[in-house]
C-alpha cells in the first residue's frame, strides 16, 4: 500500500511540474518552402543565407505569438497582427502596445513579405531579419530591451527544446530569433484568392467583378500593380494631415522634405478583411477610401502627380471595384493552421 502511494505521489508531482505545453507542429516535413507563384517576379528577400527548415519555422511561429517579447509579458507580434485579418489588427485604428498605449499608425497586413523592398509604412526597415527589434524596443509598443528578451527566452524550458531542434543547441541569440521569425513571416504566402483562380482559368469573375477589374486596371493599377497589388513605392495620396499626429511619413526616415507625407503603397490583397485603412486607419470602409480619391484629395507640394485631379468614379464603378477587391481575399491563407496560434 505504501509503495502504491509513493508511485501515485511521484506521478502527481511530475504532472504539477509541467509548465510549458508540448509544441504540436502540424507542419509536414516538406510543408514549408520558398514559393514563387507562376507569373510573379523574383522576391527581394531570398532564403539563401537563412535556409528554410520546418523546425526554424516552428520556432519562428512560437516567437511571433510570444508575449515575453514585451516588458510586461502581455504583448506579442500577434497582438497587432491577427491571422483572420490577414495579420493586421482588425477594427483598430492604431496599433495597441503595453500599458494600454496606442501608436500613431495602423498595423499593416503581413503577407508575401519577401517581395517587400522595405517594411513599415515609412520603409524604416530594409530587411525582414531586422524587423522585430523595431516594435520590441519601441516604448509605446513592447517597451523591451533585446538583452532582457534574450534572458527571458533563455529561461524558458519550451524554448530550450525549440532552439535545440532548430539550431542543434539551446543557445538563444537575437540573430537566431530574428532568422526564425523571418522564416515564419517570410513564408506567409497569399496567392490562392478567387482573383488568382480566375487568372489560372479555373474560375470566372461575375459581371460586377469583371467590370470592377476593368475599371481598376484603367484607374488604379499604376500604383497597385498586379500580381502583388503594390509597387512598393512611397506616395503622398492626398490625405489631409492629422495635426494631432503630425506624421511626416517617409520624411521621418530620409529627412528629405520631398518625402513629406509619403507612405508606402499597401498591397490590396486581402483588403476586404484588413481594415481600417490608410496609414493612420482613418477610414473604416472601402467605400470611404474610394470616396477619398473621388472627392477629398488634398493638394500639396508632394502630392503624387497621378492624383492631381483625383480619380473619377461613379457610384456603379465604386460598387464594382469593391466587388473586384473582394476577389483578392484568400480564405485559405486566412485559415491556414500552419500560421495559427492554436499550434502553440
């Protein structure tokens, strides 16, 4: 009887000491790889110096959802980048950080990032591997230091195992963390929307979608180039300056007055689910955005020349353009379990 009691006690004690749950990969051994869809240009970031492995992807995914990156251990990358919203922050005008603090920009969607020549609305980061320090050390977002983050991750039993699988030993460094996150973020590919299937010949547009596409090609494609629906350039699209924010845009990085109020052209892929819109989230609907281009473009010395006269659209054209834009929603991407926190 005494022996049985001891065995039961040891079993309970072992269970109570289990702190970190087991990571369930839900990723096939060959399920993560670099993808360049047919007809797409070559990406800007390549994985030559950061070879993709399933274990590095899984580590990067865990770190993306990890609140230890923030000073008070409450805020992760995923706090502002939610999968169901194409990794934007659904319904929030500004990004949310620690202590209830608000940023002054809308959290952009994250998809097809290897084609980006720069990251963030002002292009302040030029390489995906050095992107994480920006939000981590920003006092309004995560408010941490890199050294302290390394200490916290090093102390985690879960991460000892994940780093060992990914790199052969459990040493935590910023370079290892950021390369793993780059593998996770860099393989967030969105290329399976209805638009893509129409281009492949397996589906057809409705009459409204087709008309919207035709109008889009005539009046919008100069900035939102297919197939990525952005030209990655910085443009002043005529938004009235929010004097409470006084966000200078690209000029904040270059210190060049010619870049005042210029922001990176966003991709329109998954635009249906990634509102609010514009760099400061001022518009809640796609109708609001189109109304801006038809009636509220503000002139100024750095206004993009393509918008000097705004964009002429009637009510039917606006309706059809929105119908077309909804064909850019990639439902497979939005629900792909490989990118989901449920794996943690």
